[in-house]
C-alpha cells in the first residue's frame, strides 16, 4: 500500500492511526518519546498485521534529535506517502498573567516547532517523488479562542496557518496538505493538561459523548483514501453535542 509516518504514536490519535493504517496494509513509521510504549506498539503491529514497522524513539521538540534519528533512516523508508503530524499537547489551563512559561514552551516547542522540524525533514523526500500527503492535526481551538486557552489556542492557530502555507508552497509538487481539527476527544489529552489529575480530566467529558481516538483515525484515513485529484484542505470534526471549542451542551 505504501508508507505512513505518524508522530506521537504511543497513545491517543497517533496510536489509533498507526493501528488503522497497519490494518489497511501500510508499512508504518512510528515515533514517540516513550520507548517502552513504542516498542510494544511495534510488536503489536508486526504480529497482528504482518507489516513492516520502523520505531523511532526521539523528541520532536529537539531539532538535532529529529535530524539525527529521522533524518538518517534507510533510503527505502524515505518513500513516505503519508505524514501524520500528530504529536502535540495542552499543558495547563491558566489566564495569561498566571500561565507557566514552562507550559508555554512545551506547547510551542511540540505543537509548532516539532511539526516544523519533522515536516522540514520529510518534505524533500516527498518533493523528489512529486507526491505525498501531509496531515496536520490541529484542534477546534485553532478556530475559536476560549478562556484560559490562550497559548494552546495560539499554537493550534499556528498549525492552521502553517497548513495553509504548506499547501501553497507544495502546490507545484502535487503534495496534498490536510488540516484536521478535532473537538473534544477522550484520550490522554486532559490527563496531560491537568498534570495527571484524573478527577479533573474525567470532569471535562461528563454530560456528553466525546470523540474517540478511533473516530479521529477513521477521518484521517478517509482523507488519505480519496482519488489522487481530490484533497480535503481543512476539516473540523466534533462530537454531536459540541458546536465549537467553547459551546458544549452537557446534559
């Protein structure tokens, strides 16, 4: 079928995407910071689907690691058909005057710079083949800023803008660029945002049925399964009870 590269594949959307593409016969490159989870997923995909898996343990926030690990993969693995820029996080939920600069750095370095570092490495390989599809995972937070979301919303708005710029720059090379913006989805997202506070994380999803990681993976796969001349540029998806990043009908 081809090769798909998925960043942040050790949990959530990334893991669901890896399983989905492996199930469709794709060879998969999975990346992540948590080595044990990465190796466990590699074993699972190989045993269940009989496909080839390249597991790369590095931090997308560190440009030198991206270059040293991703940038030196074997030639055959560089024929990447689909890049899913999924690695991302929300850290903290504070007003701008009380925000943690460490949280700001983590979000900017992962959500924006990490996406750029990985894309900068992979795009030349796609250009040389005049083909490819880049999926950038954004958020409904890219479309509407909500209280105490300031920097997180800004990073996802940046993903939106970068996706538009990529689409223009890569147009002559016939490389598709799709930004997918999920709404409320029950993954590790809130656990990370609230620094492991399980009660706070669960409270976010009470009163409505949120998206699942598989819901998002299904949409990602759909966007990459269309005819070569069709590209979904920008897609916002939410659970039924959510209208946008702010309005959720919890009852």
